[in-house]
């Protein structure tokens, strides 16, 4: 399977524990609590202490006993009060930092160890898909300056008590000044046919309902709830203006990927999920339980044009219709698709924050401060799984919804898998459905409902030629040359890997063949046999004989003279790890054709 997530999510625990006795049956662990007990009998042992582990059952009795001991210790050591007090203070600080310390006379409950490194609310990483998508839009610098100024208020609103309304007011005034002074440059960045719409959005941003002027008034009134609503509205308007300013990609794709499908902007995919058993999805407000539910995903070609383009192509081709889903604690995954799709492997594609274009086949070093424009650490983020053969490539088919949980995250609330997957979109509608999806549920349909004009299927007018297989696969091209005058044939085949390197080739002369179809069938059987013997698997077989491909894929009983060979071929393909047989035109099969000609006439 192409997934699961490459690095396991490990719960990081920091505690000050004393091991009493090993127990194989203790699957869940409640950390012991500690009481410091000072010896009051022997004055020479003053200042020494013991750490007692208390179980839940006898905690009350031990607390009562330790209380008595502490009181007696204090009464009998009055002469050592200053020295002992200093020692106690040091001990309490050290132990309290290391582990929760239940002090005598205090009410307390058992405190479980932390499941992750502390989550920092001040870490400026997008926490919602909407925020990440807004930051990913390539737009006018003035618009980005306004956006940054307003987004800072999002973090200021998190301050729980005395919110810095003065700072917020300054941020809004800064955004207002930019919107007013830079109006001409902002609208000049909008294409001429969209400028009227841009002007209307600009006016709404300044003076509209919940625009910047209204937001400024709410801040002066110190009404946090209204500030939050007006701020969200202003940022949405800014995002709409930015999308008008960004008609396409702001960078050129590398030459080797020019022929790949790509998305040059934003798109929206709607998926209808159906329960695979008798269960139902939770009802909507005032509704009935549902057998199906709808999820919408916004896919972003500005930051991941190849990955989003490949996904858009698969959706448009109906490749996900009927695909089964599986669910884990971390993600909802589609089926691997290795049995139904063999398109080119898309390279790992991640655009670092602050960079002009994506990196390809390269993971980010998050620990060194590299962060992606589209982070994985958002509930409902959508990414491609890794290729089965290499983490430098994404699976050509399998994708997943990431079920981010900050309790299982690392420092700053980042997933431990951050910067390792090609994230290309976010769930914007139906996020509550994700947690209800179970293994066996099905994608009933997937449709590209917005962004079709931004989708480029492939480069046009390119010559037909051989294409590389997916990463980890071997491609076998076979052909046959038939001489009708003597009933003889020549067979040829060549094996190449995903880099295009030749792994081997064969030729064979056949003394007696009945027809071109018979010869082609013998060539395929010969090549698949070679692959099994030399372990050239998993395998994709290409031939330019469409009759053989259709006959092998039909599965129906064939009573012709070559019917028994077709049965042999189906079984051979099955034994060769379910190798796929594909038709290609002669131009993409030229090497095998030359080998077959050589075998017949040499």
C-alpha cells in the first residue's frame, strides 16, 4: 500500500516516574504521585527524604500518614528550620517541574502525563484551510501588506484577558491607508475584463458591511465578538480581490514537467461519500440520518500545480468514482489504485513559505525552520500519499484527508509529518463528515465543480513517444513481425525502469506462426515469462496490437485457434503480480518493433 504516513506519530511524555515492578499486563499507565517524607527520628538523617509511590486505592490513608509525619518532623526539628526550609524549597521546585506534586492539604486529581510537546498558540502557522489558501494566492504587494496587517489581529484576539485593542486599531488604520493610497495600483493588477468587479470589491473592503471602517468602530468599542466577525469578512474580501489579480501561475514549471497535467489556479472538487454498510451519517440540523454525505475540497494550483492538476485529471476521468476508503486515527485514505491507474508518477511537490516556486522531489527540514505554504497540520488538509517505491514521488492515484490533532503534534502544534507530503488542498465543506468515515465507505462520485478553465490536461501537439512507467514499475514493450509467405515470425521485447534505463531485451525466431495476432500473442507470453524468471516486477506490458489487448481484457471464452493461448496469457498476467496489458501506438513501441524485425530477418 502506498500509504500509511511515513513517520509514526509518537506521544512524547515528560514525567518524573519511579519504577516499582514490571508488569506485562499494564497496558494503560497512570503515573504515580509523590510525597516527600522527612525522617523525624534520627537527627543525623535530617534533610534526607524518600519518594513514595501511591496507588489510587490507598492514597487517602498514605496522605493522612504523611501529614502526621510532616507535622512531627516540623515540631522536632525547630532548630534546623532555616536549613531545612531552604532544602525543602529546592526539592519542591525540582520535583514540581519534573512531575505534578500533590501537596498535603491540597485537593488534587491524578494528572496524566502530557501526550505531546507543548502547543504554542503564538506560532504563526495557518491553523485553518481558509487561512492557508488565502496566504497561497500570488497577488499585488499592497494587498499582501493589508492581509498581513489584518491577520496579525487574528493572533492578538487569542490573548485571553486584556486584549491589545490599541495595537489592533493601528493595524486596521494601516490597512485602510494602503487601501486608499494604493487604490490605483491595486486595481491596475486586475485584468481589464474583471476590473469593474475589482472596483466593487475594493469599495466593499473599505466602506461595506463589516468592511474596514466598521471593523475599526468595533475595535474602538472593544467588542471582541464583532471584531472577529468583521475581520473575517474583510479578509474574505481581500482574498477575492487577490484571486482576481492572480490569473495564472507566477512561475515556470521545470522543463521535464511541461507535459504533465496542471492546475494554474484554484479549483473545487465535490465528493459524495456513501456508507459501505447499514450505518448512516449524522443528520444535518433538523434533518434525518443520511446514507450519503457531501464534502467539498478547494485544490490549489498556485502552490502545487502538478499535484493539483493530476488530481483534477483523475476526478475528471472518473477515476475515483466507486473508490473505497479506509480510515485510521490519522487519516482517511483512498484505495491505492495500483490495479486501475498507471499514470506517470508526480514528483513530491512542496512550496516553502517565502519562496517563489515549489521544490520538487525534496522534503522540507521543518526542524531547521522550513515551513510549507500549504501545511499538513490543518484538520481536513488533502495530500497525495507517497509512491510505493520512493518518498521523492507521490502516488499517481492514492490521496488522503489528514485528521490533524494538536494533542499528537510537536512543538508549535506542527505534525511530525509536516513538510513530507504534497499537500494540494483543504476540506472547506463537510469537515464534520471526515470523522464519521469508516473503512469500507465509498466515494460514490467526484466532480470538478469549479476551476475547469484553470485545468490544463497536457501539452498539446507533442509527438507520440514512449513514456516512463510509474516509480517502482518495470515497463515491457513487445512486438512481433510476421512473414505470411513462410508462416514465420520474429518476436522482440525490451524492459525499462521508471528512469528509462534498459534492464534487458530479448528476440526470438518462430518457425511456425498462423497469423499476426498469433505472433503478437506469442511475443506477450514470451516477455511476461521473462519478467517472471528474472523478477522484473511489478510489470506494465505495452503492445501495438489492440486486438490482443481487447481479447485479453474481455475475459470471455474464445473458441478461435488462439483461444487457449489467450487463457494462458490471462493466467500469466495474474501470476506476474497482476501485470497490466496496455495498447499503445506504433510510434511509442518503436524499439520493440525494431527488435522483432531483427529477429525475423537476421
